[in-house]
C-alpha cells in the first residue's frame, strides 16, 4: 500500500497535506480516482472557478482558523478512505478554500519545479528579452517529468483564470506570483536559509508572474508576445464569462463522477 498503515477504521494513516503530490496521485489511482492532479487541488480549483472568481482578495485575506482546520481534517478523511467526496468542500466559503489550497501547495515536501531546474530557471532572469526568456522557460518546462508538468500546467491555468477577474478580485498575476511563487519554485531546504536565496525570492516571483502571463504560450499554442503587446490586449471578458460557466459544469460533473466512482469502488 503506497499510502501507509491502516488506522483500523478503513483509512490509511498519512497526511494529505504533507505527502509529495506525485505519491498522493499514485495513491488516489490505487483507490480508483484517475487524474493527473490530487483530489484536493482539483476539487478546490473547480469550486473556486465555479462560484468565487469574483471574490475580492481571494488568496490574500485570511479565513477562520477553525474552518480551515476542519476542512483539512475532512479532506484527509475523504482521501484516505478513498471516497473523494466533493460534499466535504461544497459548502465552504472562498477564503477557506483558498487558504487550504495554499496550505497544500506550501506544505509539499518538494516544490512543483524539481530542485534540479532551479538554477537554470533563476539564470533566465538575466535574459533581457522577454520572448527569449519565455522560449527558454518553455524548453525547461516541457522537459519536466510528466507528473510535475501536469501539476504545474493545471495550477498555472487555474491562476490564469483567477487573474482574468483581477479587476474584481484584485488578484493580479504579480500578487498571485508573490503568494504561490516561492512554493512552486525554490532550492533545496539547506540553501533556503542563505542570503543568496533571500535575494533570489524577488527573481522567483518575477519569473512565476511571467509564467502565469505567458501560460497560453508555454502550455498551449498561444502567441509569444512582447510585454507591450501582452499588456495592450483588451480585457477578455468573454473568456472570463465562459470560464465561470464551464467551471460550474465541471464542478457538477466532478460531483457526479465522484459519486459514481465511489459507488463502483464500494461495489
């Protein structure tokens, strides 16, 4: 069993919020949930997309500690039992969901970007031309292990959806990078206590901000634009509206799928 010891109540003993995400994905697949990202990430992002993209300060405002702790406990239970029940999250407010997502990403024993590419990515911040910088970043990213690439793509696409509503939620790509950047990209723990890393955090945030801004190019077939061209583009309100509608459908489908999977597994 990849998850750990059985606790005696049908649940394996491990902490969803302290397990390497790629091992968590393997565990969930053993339980019948087939996805490239962990349940906790997909469920929270689906719910935030469906109903909370307009919420001001989504990732900047704190939530009630008791509500966060309760949700962490409930997610641990539903994952360890193999039920993957969306109902444990569906009634939560935006800030509780957002805070729990931050906890999961920040508590990962290793960042989404492998330690081995940290120096290569930091070196890109010395490249003056943004197009050349993003071309090189894309080369590094597409060569990541499949599980790292899938997780990074999913998170960047979600953060891009949040950024689409920045006029309302005040979550600019810069703000999102400050919140998530150091969790997604950092060196080995022994290097994080050095003065050098303290200086590099700014570079990390700038790079992650650009990866969010250029996500369509890095992970898809979007154009590679200059900074001026990128910021001259009109607000994509039609994309934002369709994102919300699609997310609501996705969240409903996820609930139905989870129920079906649970029933099949139980059978």
